[in-house]
C-alpha cells in the first residue's frame, strides 16, 4: 500500500511536501516544485494549501 509522506534529506527543500508528492507519483521533484510555483503564481493556489499539507503529512521513516 502506497502512503504519502514528506521526504527528508536531499529531496526536502522547504518542508519536503513536493518531494513526497514526487516520490508518490514517481516523477522528478523539480517538476512538482515548478508546477507548485506556477500554480501559486498564476492559478491562485494558496500557500496555505502547502502549509496545511506540511502539517498533515507525516515524515518519511
């Protein structure tokens, strides 16, 4: 069973949310980070979504 975790170590830039999402879907973390920045800048995705995800997602063991 796949679980969604925040990454630790080299994949974690800020809180590890984008790295965890990238690992879950099997894509490069840079792609997820660029998509997040574009969504925040142009689509109105709030930074609160990122902060809530950082608080809810458990750290990778």
